[in-house]
């Protein structure tokens, strides 16, 4: 790891910590992140910004998890 940048090392550490997920896992964690973000928004931010803004941001978080979540390794035969 001596020749790699800090960003590359950080990504490698994250890849080792976060387990690989199937589409069902991505869907589950995306929905949980959406709900969790909206509950936090309701409790802390709704006084300053409307809930629909939180819903849009929560949906973007859901899409990011669903699209960029750790993939399962391809099994070689």
C-alpha cells in the first residue's frame, strides 16, 4: 500500500469492512436509509425546510445505495 494515494487506501479499507450485498440487501438498506433520513429530517430540520426536500434527498440516498452498493463477487467455474 506504500505507492497508493490516501483516497485509494481509504476505499480499499471500506471495501474490506462493508460486506458484499445482493440486490435484496441493497433494496433493504436503501429503504432503511430513506426512512431513517426522513425521521432525522422530521426531528431536526423540518422547522427550517419542508419535508418534501428531505424526501428528495432521502430518495437520492436510496438510489446511491442501490446503484453503488458493494456487489457480489462473480463466481468462477
